[in-house]
């Protein structure tokens, strides 16, 4: 199965909502960071990819891939799936993204809570190559976020690129995929409060 959507947007840009929406639109599974938690055998594959030894066959059962770690490899994945659209998900501002990311995923990373074998090494390798490992420094993280988005805008094929924010809902995705807009509200999930409750972080 080939990917029909390659997500280029980093975590905390509505990627979990995007995952659920794409699964509904495409009738197949969408890869997201939460997949890695249930598929620990994927961890060394992502680490190897970060070191330049990518083998994407572990994504064969998926119709789309969004969020980390896939977004770090949006260029390689789009080249491997030339018919896929590239969706750059963003927030309303870099400040809004930083607040959401710092209150959620960066807190988990900074606390070193994930103890699955190979996980810290995978995160370190992917973020060192494709983002920044200094995620708890606001200026460094925002600079990496803005540079990532600028790189996607500058280098992705404009005919394949779709910029999307959670408030945009179904329409841009459906237009790009050539599918009808569902007669249902767009799914909005994984708020900061929901994430913190799920991971055991204190309420903000």
C-alpha cells in the first residue's frame, strides 16, 4: 500500500486530529507517533533512517503518515510515494505552537518518562537531524519550528503541497484528495488538557 498523504507538520499542530480525519477519508490506517508506542520494533527503523539507512517497508500497511517521527522524513517519504500529497500542518503562530508543545510533548521528553528500549536514542537521532535536541529552550525550539516550515514551503512541489491548520477542517484535505466532505464534524482531539491527563502530567 502506498502513502496517499505525507504529513510534514511537526507534533502539536493538530496531527492527532489529522490522523483520525485521514483514516476516515482514506479508509485505512494513518501512522502517528502513537503507533510507535504499540510497535516498538519500529524504533530501530526510525533510528536507522535518521542515520541515512531508511527502509520504509514497515509503513506498507499505512495510507498516510503524520506527526513525529515521520514528519522529519517528509522529503524522503514524498519521494518514495510520488503520488502522495504533502500536508504541512501548522498552528496560528509559532508562539501558539510553542506553548502547546512545551506544555505537552516537551515536558514528557524533558522528564525522560519514556523507557522503551531504544526510544531515547531514536528521539535524539531524529531531532538532532531534523529539528533540534534543545527543545526546552524556547528560542531554539521556535527557530527550529519556523525553519522546518520554511524548508517545506521552499522545497515541496507546490502542486502537491497543502497547508492546513486544525481550524480549516475537512475542506482543504478533501479538495486535495478528491474526496467528498463527510457529513460529520471534523474530529478535534488531544487537547493540551487531554494530553496531560493521559501522560500523568499535572494540570496547567
